[in-house]
C-alpha cells in the first residue's frame, strides 16, 4: 500500500519521512534485518526495523498492512506477488533472479555496492583431513552441477554454485568483513 513503485521512489519516500517506513525481519541481526540496514547505509535513508520471531510473521504483517515492507525470498514471496498482494521492487542479489527475470536488482536501480545473497554451504570440523574434504567437495559439486538439480532450484530463485573449499573460505571471509561493517555502521546490537 505504500506509494513507492521502485527502489529510487522507496528511498526518496524514506528520506522525505525519516523512520516512517518500517521493514520486518526474522529477528535482530537476521539477514533480513541486515538487508534493510545495508540499504539505509548505502542510500542515507532511514528505515525503521521491526524484529519478529521469524520471517513468516514479518511477511504476514506486510500482507496485513501492519508494516511497510520486508526482504523476503522468492520462494515465500512469489505466490503473493502472483496474486497481487505484494508489490516487488527489486531483488537483493547482484543480478536478476531466474525466478523473477523482469525484476531489477537493487544495484541496477542505482544503489551502488548493494548485494545480499542468502547462501548455504557444507562445513566440517577443522581437523578433518584434506583428502576427506576434497572427496566431499567433489561429490557435492558433482550433484550441484546435475541439470535436474539446477532446474529444480532455478524455479525457487536459487543459484547453485559449487565452489572449491578455498573459494568458499574466501567468500565466508569477505561476508564477515562486509557484515561486520554494516553492523557497526548501523549500530546493531544483539538483544
């Protein structure tokens, strides 16, 4: 129900009325919370964070008009977009999502440096021998590259990567640095 139909309009509205636009998240420090904090930090807009006990209640309150917006996954949001109950503005990934190819990324809309992706990986105890790590990695990557796996996850907006252990470590390290900066800049504290 908010007037913004694009990310630039959303940012302009938030700047015109600081703290009046609310966004829900799965809780303090969740990826949804950090997604909004990053948008505010990069644009100078002031969005009011509302922490919920899970993403489902936050999404329900957006649908009910209790809060202005939410950062949601394609899996949970596409059904509501299709029925017209949610208005999508952009995706948080660096490029468009296969689940919603007509929707721009936030970076495409002019917010330079905005990138938020929800990622999953397989980790093992630090003392696991390299030979075992390499064998697990080969098997996992082989499965992730199967055409039927790629197709299955594509519809949910999930891009399967399947990197090497070294590449994954580099990704984790970069994410720690990025989010540590956002948390400090936004003054986010754990309750």
